[in-house]
C-alpha cells in the first residue's frame, strides 16, 4: 500500500502562489513541484473557499482561560 505524503501549510501556500500570483498553469506548477495537478487544484479551491483559514493543521486549539 502506498503511503500518503503530507505537505506543510507553507508548501501548499507556495504552490498556490505559483498559479495565482506568478502566472504558472496548474500543470506547470504541479510538474515542477512533483505533485498531482488535481491536488494543486483542490488546494487552490480550498484556499479560496476558506477565507484564509485553509490548511490550519491538525493540532489542538488552545482553550481560553
């Protein structure tokens, strides 16, 4: 069974930036980063839909005292 790679928030945001700010196509950016273009497309969609809250991580959020 193939293990799933995990990508950091910074990696995802940099990948998205290649398309949204630097003019690369999804295919070009994905190819240069050795990732699947459909995954990059999903990251872009998630980042636009979440109003900056995409890729927050899996850690526990601190509870206020």
